[in-house]
């Protein structure tokens, strides 16, 4: 069942978003990566995930909020199809931090898709990044942190809408960034946010 | 369709056996005359494609293929001989023309409905590109949904069912009033007129204008009998008319390009498009007109007289040039104003059909005005002109 649903959903996502994928100063690779992107639409994770090459797609898991994806049978089914890594936004505790869980889940093979803004923004601006990305980079310095800028998807399906308007969107994936030695949390998050914003400008 | 064709061929071969008197040679010649076989097995197809249309289609496809080969050969030449940018442009155009023609021929061979649906998809894609190119606000979302999934398919359904009285006003009247009202209901009044106008324009150009091309297939036309000087029912195929129109637009585009490169001196508006010149506009219009007269004299695919075909081609060419100038202006405006919001490489279809969009409604309406079976005034104009020309 999953073998049919996954390609079908990926094809629908591609058709709806008409996404072109640009790899700016980097190449697709199966090494362990964290794709971090701006979050503007429900479709973000799905479209970004389906725009990856198939062999990478199978290794990559989007990180998602459990409170949204447990709501209703369709969402639950989708979550299982995409092998979502569920994070409970409301019950973040010291002994069970989502960062530890992510690191445990990806092991030495999987990659992740994260949206460090925490939620979808409605203005089109990129919000401040939450600190999770910094902690991930600190605990696993070997991971490649790939900035991703998703353009136009907020117009395809804005927050609060349920009918898509199939405009053409563009996904730009940029060169990886790393946590430099001596870099503090604020500096690193600013750098990460700028790396995403820079992709908006490059043409 | 294939099945019925095979059945027809079997029927034909059976006839050979059933009629021992007729010799095989006779049947071979009748086989060569396959539009007539089509008329037996599938009357609709026969009406869509007549002999002359098939000849024209073949000539166009063969010459495009030859152009394709020339382009590929030129690509291998050392760069000092030819400008690689021009070759790339040339090759891109030839490939897109070949694709358009091939798709159209396949669609026409299958069924009229397939052709209408094909144009519908092209419209949908072009409108998608157009809206992507223009900024809209959150409040426009539901309007855009209705425009893309409501009005666009509906327009082509109306064309498919030949409901001229509705399809010719559906978008200018109903859609253009619906759009501002629906946006007003969302309560977002910022840049209201601008947003409304953009969506209306996109719908008008990409959907309404282009839908007049497949609508040509529905026309019931008269033609001038050269010997009697009277108008009579035209028995040719409207698919030929559609194909003639598309070929004329392409020839006009190509000649415009050639004239600009070879003789272009006076640029029309450098701020809009730096390559389009007055020489190109006039030269391509005249040459297209001559080409149309030649085609019509050799292969009578349209109901026009030879001078009528020349006049229509002149009109097509001027409209085609206007279309590409307009689209250049829109793109220039977007790039200058909102650099960075434009999704790159995403106006491929729109780029190819801008000239078609502008020429289609004019070609449709002028043809309909003068040669439609029910339009008395237009017909009397044609007869008067024919008499005047005849007396000279």
C-alpha cells in the first residue's frame, strides 16, 4: 500500500506545486543531512520531500508536530506514509528533549527535514529561528546543515486554506553550513537564517 | 479510432474479394485517397481533416524536421562561424514549433474534443504561469481557485459544445464581474483595482483569447465560388483553418525574428523589447501575407480567396507581433519592479503562445464576421468586394 501511496502523493505534490528544484553550490548526496527551510504552508514538508531524488527521499524524514498530525485518520495515515518524526511541542522536557529523540531516530543513516521557525508564518517573511538547530549542530557536528528556501508555496496553499491554487513554486537548496568553533547560539542561528534568506536573492 | 480504421480497411479488402470485376489497381488508388476511407469509417474525422489539410500538415512537419536537422548541424559548427546564442534560440523555437504542430496533429486526428481539451490544458498552464508571475495577496486565494478550476475548464466546455452565445461573453461579462466581487467579499482592499485587473487580464489573455483557436473548428462557413461570384456553403475542413492559423502565426514569428536580425534598424520600444524593430513588424507582416497567398493558391485549406488569405495573414502577423510586445512589457515590468519575486524559468508556455493568444480572437471574429453562414452583412461585403475586384 505504502509503495503505491508514496509515489502517487509525490506526483500530486509535484503537479500541484510545479516545483523546480535548484541545487545552489551543492549536489544531491545520500550523506546525513539536516534540511532546514522556511515554513509557509502545509505543503512545505511534502513538496520539499518529494523534490528530493528518490534514493535520498527514502532516507529523509520530515520532523513534524504530533498535535497536528495525530488529528484525524487521514493525517495519521499520511504521517505513517512519510515516516514523519513526531515531536510533541507541548511536552518538551529535559530528560526527553526532541533533539535527543531526533539524534536517536536518525542513527547513522537518515536525514531530516526541519522547519526551525517553529510554525508557519503568514507574512512571507522568515521568522526568528528556534534553538533546536543549534543543539543539533552541537551534538552532531558531522551533519551537513542544508539551508532551503521555499518560494511561492505559501501562495499555493496559505495557512487556513484547504483548496490549493496550483501556482509554480521554486525550491532552492544551498551550500551546507556548520557550527564553527567558538560560535554562540545567537550568532549561529543568525547565520542559519541568513543562509536561507540569501537563497531568496540568488537567481 | 484505430479499431474502426482497421475495420474499415478490412471492409475495403473484403470489397476487393466481393467485386471480382474491379481490378486491384483501382483499389490501390482508392487506398491512397485515404480521406475518403476515413469518411467511411469515421465521418467526424473526415470532416476534420480533408486532403489539402493533410498535405499542408505533412509539408509543415517535414520542413520543421528539416529545420531541426539544420539547427543541430549548425550547433556542431565551430563558434567562430555562427553566433551560438542565435543558434540556441533558433533550435529552441524549432523544437517548440515541432511540438506544437505534432500535438495538434495528433489531437486533430483523434477527435475534435481532444483538440479542445489540449488547448484547455495549454490555457491552464499559461494562466498558472501568468499568476505566478504577478503578485497576488492572501485575499485573492479563493478567487484564484475559482478562476483556475472554474472558469478555465468551463470556457473550454462551452467551446467544446459550440455554445457561441455563451462562450463569447462568459469571461468578459460573468468572470470579470465575479472576480472583483469575490475579492471584495474577503475584505482585503489593499491595491484592490490592481489585483483585480491582473487576474482579469490573465484570464482574458490566457484562457478567453486562446479558446478562440479551437473554436474555429465549430465554424459553419461560406466560401466564394470563383466562377459564379456567389457565396456557397464551404465544404472544406475547419481543422485546415485552425492549422492554417497556427502555421501563419509561426511563420510570422519566424519572419519577425529573421527580419529583426537581418534588416532591423529602428527599434520599436527599447525599454520593452530591445530586439523587436519596425522593419521586423512590417517585413514579417508583408512576407506572411505573401506566404498565405501562396499557400492558399496551391493548397486551398481555408474558405478565403487568395487576396482574402493575404489580408487575414497580415492581420494575424500584426496581432502576433502585438502579442509578443505586450508580453515583453509585462515581463519587463515584473522584473524591474519586483526583482527576486519572479520564479525563474517559469514562463515557458506563455512565451510560446503570447502571439497565438493575441491573434486567435481577431482571426476568429473577422472570419466569422465575413464568412459565417448566418451573417448577412458580412457576406454582402464579401460579395461586393469580389464584384469590384472582378470588374477590375
